[in-house]
């Protein structure tokens, strides 16, 4: 192995440090967002303490957060401006949180809505660090780390609000924001967002890799993003229903819900983050949809015991974890097709907020009309069915655009004979044997060693041996690199 030169090592160490800093900043201010304005227990605790309703604050904060996410990309154009906005937003949110130590007044709504708007812009601006401080193939891990740690911190804030006092939780919230501010001061002012390798313009149109050497089918980045946003809105309507229907049904179990609520979500993120590259994640998406449907069935069939809560919440939040990391990973890949990461991240997160907001409003309306859980469950089933319908065309569009995302089966739409012909056209160090070509085709389709072994009537060990030889001949070290080599657009 050739040792890294000193400048290269320093650059690698700096990138690793910047990645850690970006994750810490995200986790700290995102935990405040989850625990305070975004359906957070801290907000509910302080409004209950003063005997006022939290609903008007919650929905208003969501709408303001939605606006902030969309607006950021129009005035933040580089990492330097993004850092300034992040610092200002965090400082303002800390001051706005302090307003809630005062008795209820119009200042509450003004402070909360402005803070929600700014933290929305802050999350979108963080996209510059998501892109600039993490290599493309590591972004799913960066995002998983950010979501895991932010939810762990949110649990601490929730428990403080429920088991200690609203004022103590407010104090902890401000402390988290202060830590986020001090960490954000260390973030770089310049990064890789302006590099030519990853800065395609809005007009750039990637081509489908399914027909190398021939006229390829153009795939619009904006069209794929719009379809992804539609999918995010639909799937997260169930999150809004959960906030307004499922969570209140188990309100008496605060000793359990205060900490277990996000545990399945964190566990799902951890598992998906650490799955082997051999595992076909696209199948898990369908499993997660089924988990959502089953959780709402159990919500009707079961009672309201703590054991019922554990089962329902585990299925529902586990599915949410799978899907959140799925669309975050897609957004991370889409950053390569736009000079302004704030637009991509802001648009995707705005779709998420819109789905939660719609679900919450619909849930409230149904509850006010008749209060029947069956109505909510029928709506949830409708969402699940719509998701099943949307996922295949979404996968097809994203596969043609992104080519190598680990959730997408890249060759799903290509006939077998055409796949074999494409494999034979690759410029390899040595020709593949007939069996190696078969194994390579199945590897590229995202199938596991176990599935490949079953299809070819060989052992998993033999599959692994063939895979090692394929990687050696292709000059790569893993399946992801093989996918990138195979799907690299032909030179003009």
C-alpha cells in the first residue's frame, strides 16, 4: 500500500473533522427542533403549565418551518453565507426559547414562528456541509448519524419536560443551542460545493445508463425531485396521523412514551446505516410499507396497554426510520446535480413537513367530526396503498438518474440478454467466464449472495469466490464501485 503524502493526509483529517463537526451541529439544533416547535414535548409542557392550547402554536410553527426550508435556497448561495445563517438562526432560536420563561403573550407566537422559519432555513443551509464535508458514498452514514444523535438528544429533552419541569427542559434546550452555536463557529467557511466535479447546473440532464453507446433516455433532475417530494408527502401523512391520533391514545403511559417513542426509529436507522453493501435495501422499503399498515390495524384491534404500545410503536416508528433514511440518502445523491445544496435539502424537507402538517390537520378534522379510530385507519390504509403504487415508478426514475444509490435496483428494468451484452462490453483486465458474467449480472441487480446462490444452484462461498475474481478483473474492491464502473456514462 502506498502511504498517503503529508498534504493528502492533512486534507483527509480535515475533511473527517469537518464531517464530525457538521454532524454535531445538526444533531444539537435538530434535537431542539424536534423537542420544541415540531410537535415537541417541551412546547406541550410549557403550554400545559400555563393552561393554554399548544395546537395553534404547533401548526403555525410547522407552516413557518415549511416556508423557511423553501426560502433558504433563494438567498443562500455558498458555504460562507450558509455558516452566517446557521450561526444567526441558532442564536435567535436560543433567544426565542428564553421568551417562554415569560407569561403567555403575543411574544410567544412571534418568537416561535420566527424561530421555526429560521431553523427551517438553517436545516436547508446545512446542506452545504452535508455535501461539502462528506464524500458521496458516505452521506447515508452522515445522515444516519445526525438523525440518531438528534433523536437521542430529543429523548433527553422530552424526559426533562415530562419528568422534571417545563422550565428545566427550556434551560436544557437553550444549553443545546449554545453548544450548537459554539460548534458551528468551528465549521469551515469554504468547501467542495463549488468544485466542478459536483456542481452540475439546473439545466444539466443526466442520461440513463441502460443503453450504452446508443441514444440514452434523458432523465430530468427536477422531475425526479418532484416525484420524490410527492412520495415523501404521501408517506409522511401517516406521521401526522401518528402525532394527532396514535400518540394521544397512549398519553397515560408517559413513563414509557417519554423515552421509548423514538427508540424503534433510532434502531431502524442504526440497522440500515450498518447493513452490508450486499444487502438489497429496495426490498426493505416494501417491508416498511407493510409495517405501517399492520401498525394501524393493531391500533384498532389491540387495547391501550403498555404491551400494545410497544408493538404498535415499534412497527410504526421502525418503518418511519427506514423511509426517512431512504429519502435522505436520495437527497444526498441529488446534491451532485445542483450547485446549491440548500435548494435540494430545503425542497425535500419541505415535502416532509407538508406531509406531517397535512396528516395532522386531517387527523384533527376527523377527530372533531366523529372521533372514530376506524376513519383514521382507513385513511392510513389509503396512504399505504398510494405508497405501494408510487414506489415502483419512483424507483425507476431515481435509478435512471442516480445510477448507484444503495436503495435502488439499477438493472431492474433492463432485459437479461441486454444486461449480459452490456457486461460483455466492459473494458476489464481479463475477460469474464460465463459463470462470472451471470454472477456479475445478479450482483449488479442488488441481490444478496444467498439469493444468487439459490438462483444458480451453487453455494454462497462459491458466489463470494466469483465476486472476488470479478472485482479483481474490474479493478474495484466492492459492489458499489462495480456499480459505478458499470453505470458510468459512455465517453462522447
